[in-house]
C-alpha cells in the first residue's frame, strides 16, 4: 500500500469514528484528524492526538523518502520560520543525527527517524508536517518540523544553546551543532560548502567500501591460486610416476594439463584483481585528498569523518565525537577502549610498520604496529582487518586497517588501543588534542574545539531549567 493510500485509509477511518488496527496505530484513547495548522510549541501533544504508522518505533512503514539538497533546504527554512529556530541549526542536527536521512536507526538507545527522536519525546512533540494525517518520524517533513517545535518549546528563541542541550544532554553535542551550523552560512541562501563536504564525505565512504571489497576479492583469489598451485604440483608428481601403467600416466598427464590451465586462469584473475585493487586505492587517495583540502574547520573535519593530523598522529577511530568516545581509565591495566559503532573505520594512528597480526580468543582480530619513534601499539577487537596487511607492511598515518568490532574478549564494539610497555594513551598530548574533535570523553567534560559558532557562545546549561526527558545513548 502506498503512503498516499495509507493516509486516505486513516482519514476515512477517523471520519467514520474508528481507525483500522491493521492499518495504523492510534496513540491514546481519542482519535483526531491532522490539524489544519501546525501545533504550538507552548504545549506538548495531548494524549491520543497522534496517528502513527504501525511499529513506528521499530522500522519505517513503507519506502523511506530520499530528498535532494534543494528540498531539504526548503524544509529547514519552512520549519525554522514556523517555530523561530535558525534553519542552520535544524540543518546541522539533521546532518549529525541521521546524515541527511542516510542512517535513521533505530539507534542502540531506541531513537528513530530523520531527526532521531526517542519514542516518548515523539509522542509529546511529534508533528504532522506533511498534512497527510500521520505523525511519522521517518518522514522528513514531519521529523524536521517536530525538531523545530521541540527546540522552540525548549526556549530556542531566548537561549539557543540551552535548547540544543535539551535535544541531547551533552555539551559536546551543543558545540558540534553550533559549529556545523556555522558552516551553512548566515544568509537566506545556504552555503554550498556543507553540501560539497557532504558530497566528498559520501565519495570517501563509497571509495573505502569499494576498496574493502577489492581487498577481499584479492585475498579470496590468492587463496584459490594457492590451492590450485598445490593441485598442479600433485598432478605433476602423478604424471611423472613411471610406476603407473601407460594408460594411467596418460590420464594423469591430461589431469596435470587441466590443473595447469586452471592455475593459469587463477593467476590471471589474481593479477586482474590486484590491478583493480590498485585502482581502488587510487580512488580512495583521491577522495581523501579532496576531503582533506576542503576541511577548513574542525566541524568540517568531523563532518567528513576524516583524520585531522597533529604532529604526525591521527586519531585511530573515525566518526567524530558524536559517535566515538573514550574514558580516561581502563578496567584492569593502562589502555584505551575507544567506543564506536560496529563497522566504524579504524586507521593507522601514525606512520608505522606492522610487527604482527593477531587472531586469538582474547584480542580477537587485531594487529601490532611500531611507529617511527619506537612505540609499539596494539589494536584489538576488530570486526574485520584489511587482508592486505601482513607483518612488515608499512602503513602511512590515516591508512585504513579495519573496522571497529567486538571480537575476542569484548563486551561491545570498540577499539582496544594498548601500548607496550603499558601506559595510558589518553595521557599523551596528541590523544588529548583530539578531545571534542575526534571523540568525546565518557567520564569528564569534553573541551570545545577552537573556532567558535556564529550564533552564540554556549554556556553550560543548568539541568533544573531544562524540563525535557530526551535521552541519547
């Protein structure tokens, strides 16, 4: 059933006085049609005010809409004007929360949709922005207008940082939103810089995915070639066994020739895939070069999820402080457990040589590096390691080595980063410099990166002033 037909069914059912349970859920006891005008931000929704798609907080009902930048811009402007919220803030939250609708959850905390609302918050502030009678967090019009309404209710007109803090109770989040909002410009026409950065970010992601596929294909082809080479050797021994009958030797020689043919084809496939891998590596380097050249601000660097170099070091887990975090301590010995979503890219933290690869029950999938200054670094719990990495490989700083996982003795997705001899990486100056830029602290306030926002200088909000219940994980 299309969305339009579904909306028609809801409206018809409401007019008749009863909504079909197999079509849409009704929240609360009363059923009301979509309002003709947008609801006020002065009061939350009354019980029973919203009509929701079935299983709305588990998965979208029907195909998810994809909007081009021009339509997103129009939505941000409309929502901002309706509720007195800077459209740049809505755009920044849209990027940070769902990457412009590319990653809509449900999150590990249960947030869903274009602007990542928690269910209880959506029930209070969710809005039918499209006028189809349904309040759907997976719909961009509904979600963006609801975010504007929620920010307005939290006091955006008088204290924008405090309102953003209400959206997600973390100071680093406030800073990220304001810094990214600054990149959209301060006029009516959005700056093309953010959209260019987003395009570059997408290009980097696509190039890295293609590179990983090429690496896997080469590894599989090389393993196949090794098997066939061994088969050729076995066939050659049988073909040269003069103890066999002549007829058997002739058969063995035919088998040897067939094995050689298969091996030659496998060798050719390996060479073809290695050439494709070289091309994929070049595409990644080109994409990264374009992204790094455009990273003119800390917020831009975080938006691109690209490493920002400091004294030869890069942060080893990409994604930015909204999804990457670490504590100052460790549970039983000096090390850093860098938490990030499963599949987040992991890179070499500096120019280094691979001492060994690790595959065991404790570390899981990992590797050990030695940097030029003689420090030995241990990476553990990877979901996947670049199959081209072998002992003796030289890695440049920022070179992808794998993906965040939870293999081995691990309680959740993270990169275990250790030093030999043991010490806390978190105490090293290069590591600390990335606080607020590449990661957030789990157990302490995260400092604001250099370069202030255009809207305000955010002060630390006071919890007693904010009476909202949105929680993020």
